[in-house]
């Protein structure tokens, strides 16, 4: 007699990165036990009838800011994770620019404790790469960070941009560790210079934020990062790519074998700087900026064709008061997004921007591959974690701030109609959201453990560790 399953999701339309097919899924002990015809499923303690629904791997959002510790008036692990579950997101990676930043094993463990106590979705935690913590990179890697984050451009937290010398040495270290480094690729000296000149000239309109961070700001940082990665063998990930002008450079560096993955965001695909002239448009201020509408189609095409690897959100809440001001410079950069990405992207898929299979690839499978989780996460297959989202592909909803689960109710998509909607989210086989209601207690989420391929450093004879024979400069 077949072993009893804990749960069977019956008669759904299963979507993987390669196939769309009718099937049922049996879950046992938090993992997928079988996929097949309903008649072939084992008896189960519970059954969810998925007739008429699409069954997708849970979304992996590798770019969120849940703000805790230090800025919990904007968001917390509890509120952020609940928003993730409402949006079909089953794993999140939290950025290190909290207060304090995640720059040491001590600060990493403090944030991990907060996440373990509150999160209802699985999580990874980034460590920062900065001028003063090069000696902490190896201990952080050993302690369990999912990867590292390098801020070449300023953003919330105002972490100083490291010197090029520190960045190169940091890449040498990470190349030997094999960990991937996410990069905010903007040139800080250029953007600060331009912003100061614009302010002095009395330029205070929404478009001026884009003028301060014009395309060359992104192109220089992208190119430098890829050159350093090629030289050292470091694995890098360019976050929130917003600029169509970057695409030929990305193609060039990928053709040279640089281990670089690229992420873009929903807001760059459906919002434009021209929208900032409308009432409330100043909410769209973020870093890097939302650019001219002409960037949308090239970015959509690059995401569909494979040049851009991953869709994430840069979920970055601020209070409504922080998102208001008389000048664009007074308005905090960022807004919530973890709850709205899936319906926006699936609506675009229905409009022909990409196949459903490609959406699964960029939202689940590719993030799992990039960060060493594939096989356990990002896939619907026997033995994988039962991280699953059930979607009604024919449900129309209107997005708006009043329906967000985030702590701060600010929406970049006020009034947008979507035509697909998550109706259930499962994390390791447990429903954490059903029909718009959270069904899990805080603390269900677990930290993910990445297993990256063997490190592949280059030019080891020229690394500083080889030349000077000592460890990196100690932390300040």
C-alpha cells in the first residue's frame, strides 16, 4: 500500500520552466513526493482541489529590504514575510543595509535571529562588502550568508562606496570563497557630483533624479564590475538593471565567460519617468531611477530572450511621510513590491511578453541556480521542497496601497489592473496563505543554505593575498 501523503494538490495545471501540463502533486514531510495523474496519487491527510488553477514553483525574490533591525517603522520581518506570502513568494533574500549593516558574523547572527523568530517564508541573508570588513568576508561566508552585496551607488543606509582597490581585493576574496556578490551598479562620484550641481541650479523636479543618475552612471559601474569579475574569477549579480543602454555591455561580458547574472524589476517594465509627472508620481523615486519609457521594450525583450536572468522586486518600503516632499530630493527612494510582482509579471505573460515557462525560469529556477539552491528550491520535482503557489490565471484585481500587507501602505501601481492572482502559497508543504488569509504562525520560515559550485578564481598569482602573504586588512 502506498505511503500516505500529508497533502495532495489535485488536478492543477503545473507549470515548470520547460513544460505546462495537467497533474497532481503529492507532498510528504515538506517535500514533493510525487507528480502525476490524480489516480496515481497516494491517499492524503488533506487534498486541495486545484481544478482551474495553475501550479507554479514558489517565487524566489533575491532582493528585498525588510528593514529590521533599525528601521522597523518601515517594515519588519513579520510584515515583510506576510506580504511575500500574499504574493506567492516562498523565499526572500534580505539586503544588508539595515542598522547596523550586516558587516560581521555578530550582526549577521542578530538579523538571523530576528528572521527565525518572525518570518513565515524561507530566507537568506546577505553580508555587505565594504571598505572596512574585508577580513570579515570569509567568516561571514562560513557562518551562512547566502551571498554578499556591494553598494557602488548610494541608497537607503548611505553605506559609503568602497574604493576601487578595496572592491578588487574584495572580489579576489570572494572568488576564492565561491560566493556570489550582488552589486548596486551606479557610479557614486558621478551621481553625487551631478546631484549637487542640479540642486545648486534649483532643479528639483522628478526628472532631475534621473538626470543625476543618467545612463553613463550605470554603464561605468556595470563595466567596472564585470572587468573586475573577469580578472578575479568572482561571481557577480547586477541588481535592479534599469537601463536599455546596458544590454550590449551585458551581452559582451557574458560572451567573454564572465560569471554574471542580471536582475530587473517589475517597475522598470511597466513604469516610466514620464509617469512621475502625474499626481502622486513622486512615489516612483528609487535607485537606480525608473527611466524613460523607451527602455521598457528592450528590457522586456532581454528578460524574455535570456539576456536578463532574473526578476526580483527591490522591495523597499518607506513610511508615507518619507515618500512625500516639496522637492524630489526630499522623497525617500523605494517602495513595496514583494506582494505585487507575480500578478504583474503573469499579466505581462498573458499579454505575450514571455511564455509562462519563462516566467517560472526567471522568478524561481534561475534565482535558485544563481545562489546555489537549485534542486531543493526553484523547481517542481520529487525531492524538492514543496514551495508552491497556486494561481488563478483568470482573476482580475486592481492594485492599490490599501490592500498591501506591508507595514507601510505606499503603492507604485495604484489603480493598475492585473489579470492573474495568487490564491494559495505553500512553504515546505505548509499553506502559509489561503484565499487572501495568512495561515502560518511567525517562525515557520527557515534560513536557506546555498551550495555553490566549486570556486574558480583567476590570476591567483596576482591576488594581494598571494603577493603580500597576509590576510586582508582587519576590520575598523
